[in-house]
């Protein structure tokens, strides 16, 4: 099978997995499954482990593909009352940055041969960046919609984006997205309308900013 055919199959596989998940949820709901009760039980289990275990998992597990949104959406409902929302947002940002640093080191050293083989396996080539293109590349990767956080981290690491620049771009992007996810998770579970509006506003700002950044850098490349 050619690489092009394999790449075309990837979106189909993702759609199939998504359809199966949605179908399973629909079946559970039709059978009267208590989704809210299950969520609350899960929250209680997480709460019982304590914030140290939670934030350690937050900093480490996205490096192996666990979505960061699993943590950002649950951290405020679980620990918001105990730690306070400002502290929760700051700790979430700190965990995200630790994960960015961890995955960068892994991509540059321990996992580099494996990651390069995976890129080749799926028909991609390691980008060769000129020094003047590094910042543009880092921003485009971070603001591209639908790009998983773990993929962004490893791609920027193996592409040779300098550590400080990678960390700065990630911080500026997450400065909008992480608080939005944290506040949204708390608002949804507790029915806080004003907080939901604030989270929605942060999402809008983040989306507009990322759209502007992608458009700006695409226009810049066309003019070169």
C-alpha cells in the first residue's frame, strides 16, 4: 500500500472511531445510564487522590497521548473549592509548561529515532528549517486547529525549534486556552452562567488570535 493511500485512510479511521464512541454514548443514554452520576463518582475518585497526584499526572500523561483537556476540564470542578480558581489556573498552566519541557527533551533525545521512524512510516518528512523560519513554524504549529497537543510538542522538538522559543510560544498560546478550558469545565458542572460566558469569551479571543496568526504568517510566506 502506498504512503498516499495510508494517509488518506487516517481521517477515515478517526471518523470511524468517533462514530463508534458517539454510538456507544447514545446507547448508554437510551438505556438510562446516569451520566451525571458517573461523572460525579469519577470526580470523587480523582479528588480522593489529592492535588499532588492530579497535577503530577497532568504534567506527565499528555506526553504519552492523554488529552490535556481531560485535566483542564476537570481540575476546577475537582479542586476549585479547595484551592481556589486562581491557584487552579496557575497550577494548570505550570503542568502544561512542565509537559512541554518534558516532551521537548524526549523528542530531542530519547524518542527522536522512534519519532523519526513514525514520521517516515506515515509519509512525512522531518522539516528542515532555516533560522529565520523557526519562529513562524513554531507559531503555525501551535495555532493550527485540530493539531493534538502531544503532536505539537514532539514535532517542534524533533524539528529543532530552540527550547526557549518553543516554551515561549507554547506559553503565549496556552495563556488563552488553558484558563478558558478550566473555567468552562467548572461552569458546565456547576451551572455558572457568568463563568461560562467568560470562558466563551476567552475561547473567542483565542480562536480570533490563532486565526489572525495563521493568516498573517501565510500571507508573509506568500510575499517572500
